[in-house]
C-alpha cells in the first residue's frame, strides 16, 4: 500500500481554526477502538494552529502553521514505547494503541515535536491518528483536510503528492524521525521601517536601500508612505544602508533577524553641503 502524506501550504492558511475545531468535533467524546479513544474536551490539540506574531506595530505579520503528528518513518514515540504500543501502519499512519499504551507516559516525552498529549482520565498518551478510522471506512480524507476552506492541507499518497515535495520542508529534520508532514511556503524573516525627514516631518519617498549579508545584496526603495519591507529573509546578520538625495547615508550594522525586525521611524539627517576650497 502507498504511504500517505500531508502537504501543508502555509501561505494559504488564514488561521480560520476550522481544522482544529473539526479534529475536536471528530474525536472529543468519541471512541474509535482499536485506533483511538476519546480526546478530552480541553488540553489536547491533536491539530494545533500555531500563531506567530512577527515584528512590532505597525509593521506586523501574523503567520499561522497547522501542527500535527508527522506520522514519521522513524518515530521516536514508537522507539520509546513498550509492548509494541506504538506501531506504524502500512499506509504510513503511526498509531498509539490505547490498550497497550496504558500508563506509558514516556511516549509523550519521547516525541521531539510535542504532539503527544497525556489523557489523565484514561491514563494513556494520545495524538493525531490521521483519522485512520475514517479512511478504513471509505473516507478519502481526514476531517481537518475536509474542512479546510483554502485547501491549505493536502492529503494523499506519496505518488499523488510527490510533485509537491521538492521545495518543501519538514519540521526539525535533525531529529532523524523522517516526518511525513511537509510544509510549503514557510515565511522567512523581515526587516521593515519608515524613513522620514525630522525637520519637515514628511516621509522620504524613493530613498534607496541596500541590504547586505555575507556575499548577498538586496536592493529596495521606500514607497509613497516612506515604508520599506525586505521579506522572506533567512536568519542571519545584515547591514542596511539608506541613501536619499540631500541626506546623509543612514547605516544600521549587524541587524539580527532571529526575530523579524521593525526598525520603526528612521530620521534622515540633512547632508551638510560641501564647501568649495575658495569659499
Ligand atoms: S482550516 Fe485551513 S486555512 Fe483554516 S486554519 Fe486550518 S489549515 Fe489554516
Ligand atoms: S511526530 Fe512525534 S508522535 Fe508523531 S510519529 Fe513522529 S515522533 Fe511519533
Ligand atoms: S488527521 Fe484527524 S486526528 Fe489528525 S489532526 Fe486531522 S482531524 Fe485530527
């Protein structure tokens, strides 16, 4: 049987929450033995919508990332389980057996992605099942995929969706778990700001910007509002130079894009006209 994979295009995610709610609707209060027992109403997010706010007001971008079990090919959760309590099915889904996993809290800690939750009431670890109970009964896709209005989450066999894998990333590839949830269009960092003249209090339109990191250079200009954005930058150290006619060059050295940067309002100093030797 072909392995099933998920491909999530982060650029299409609007943060509507439908996937998270549909997962709860499917699994809260419903038992699907031997695949899974009911998810508690609170505290569990087998599908979790991560929200990251980048930058500061007014240069802010909110990125949403749906996070779920990666149904890994080399699952750390299975390695930590005793009695074969976690197993991988032929279709690729990694399942925690609710009978065998009773009392095995170490399965929660073993997952490097933090997607396994502990059910106090039932004394078992739980996570996304891939909605295997639905697929085993003729459904084509899991609930979270079915309800996504933007088709941000794609689900299918590796053969069907393989063409989307090049250019995708997986979470924490360094774990060696070999995830089967792929992410596309993961946004990079940004550097933004607004350039203005403090004497006139007007924005400076058309200022030219040079952003330099290692051997790479990026160019830009301020728009009609004096704003600039350098988007989708890698994490690193950058030098920024801002030039406008009649002003001194503004220089920002060693900008660190571990977080997105809003440099705020940047005042340009008027250039002092050079005197001719005979003046
Ligand atoms: S349903 Fe789709 S668009 Fe809405 S939050 Fe989930 S992945 Fe994003
Ligand atoms: S993401 Fe975690 S819980 Fe899911 S298969 Fe991989 S190691 Fe196991
Ligand atoms: S596949 Fe099913 S169990 Fe997994 S996150 Fe989606 S709805 Fe929840």
